[in-house]
């Protein structure tokens, strides 16, 4: 597995753990009220599981598995940029929801996440190609 996929997949697993933990806390808090602030975890629960886990895992596996040119994966810089943009965006959105930061932090976080998707598509687009007889 290439180094970038290791980063993507490990980060995804960390977000899965956090997202499920927050979900479990909110669920428990519904049955036995623990603290009203626990509801503040809802946006981070959603962010961690949809972007941090699902999309990040898809990026990590796609970077590893999409067709290559011999051993080369083409231009890998946009894929690394996607990793940084995605995680930067996630934490901007989450920090904004925890600390009541102004709305522009949410917008900026979402813009970073959108840029991450665009950067990953830039990297992956040429690798989406049909299999040719005799190619590895
Ligand atoms: C990949 C897995 C998951 C995803 C994508 C996900 C996503 C979401 C989303 C989008 C919401 C907001 C729903 C709404 O506002 O109508 C939500 C709410 C919630 N989730 Fe999850 N979730 C996941 C797994 C879990 C797990 C494993 C737990 C519990 C252990 C959990 C507990 C909760 C709770 C308690 C709420 C609040 C429900 C309410 O509004 O009363 N979630 N989740």
C-alpha cells in the first residue's frame, strides 16, 4: 500500500472511532441525560463519519487501487493536497461547531473540503482508464 493510502486509511479509522464514540455518547445522553453540551457533538459526529471516515477511506483505497502506468501513479501532488485540504476542512468545520466560531469558518471548511474533492479528481481522472491486454 502506498504511503499516502496509509495516511488516508489510518486517518479514516481514527475518525471512525471518534464518530462512533460521539454517536454513542449522544445515544446514551438520550436515555440517561449526562450533559446538555453533548448535543454539541452532533455536527462533529456527522463531519467525522461522512467526510473523515467515508470519503477519506474512498480516497485512500482509490489512490492505492486505480490503474497505474507500470508502477507510477501519475501526478501525486494533488492527491497529497487532497489529504491536507480534506482534513483541514473537517477540523475547521468541527472547531467552528465546538467553539461557536462565526459562520465564515463553516463556509471556509466546506470550501476546503470541496477543493479536496477537486484536487483528488484532478489526480484520479487520468487513472480511470480501461484495462489494456498486456498491461500490468
Ligand atoms: C457511518 C456511520 C454513521 C453516519 C454516517 C451517521 C450520520 C448521522 C447523521 C447525518 C445524523 C443527523 C441525523 C439528523 O439530524 O436527522 C446522525 C445523528 C445521530 N447519530 Fe449517527 N451516524 C453514523 C453512526 C452512528 C452510530 C454508530 C451511532 C451510535 C452509536 C450514532 C448515533 C447518532 C445519534 C444519537 C444521532 C442523533 C439522533 C437525533 O437527532 O436524535 N450514529 N448521525
